[in-house]
C-alpha cells in the first residue's frame, strides 16, 4: 500500500473508533442518569405529575412541548408560557 492509502486508512479507523466511543459514552451516561432518577425521584411523584401509571418509557421519552419543571414556569409549552 502507498503511504497516502495507509494514512487514509488510519484516519478513517480513528474517526470510526472515536465516533463509536462517543456513542457508547452517551448510552452509558443515559443509563446512569435513568438509574439515578429512578433511585432519587419517587415514582409516586412522577405518577402524580403525569396523571397515569408510569413505566420506564416515561423516564426516557417526553414529547416536544411537554417538559414540566416542578415549582417553575414551564417554558417549553407555548400555551403555558403565555399564561393561557
């Protein structure tokens, strides 16, 4: 192989390795965050705020405009931020 081909191969492998490491890091960080929230935040509090029984998906997925901050004005819901 030529030197240029070897350098291109090394650069490609480096980018792929770093990209994979970043993805794995964020997946681990999400897992640790969900674990910490499930330990610290009582499920009854989340259930009371949402108004229905909760599951794992409620800790992970919230649709756009549905972010609620307890004790503060909700800035993500356009209706609530206008005072409607």
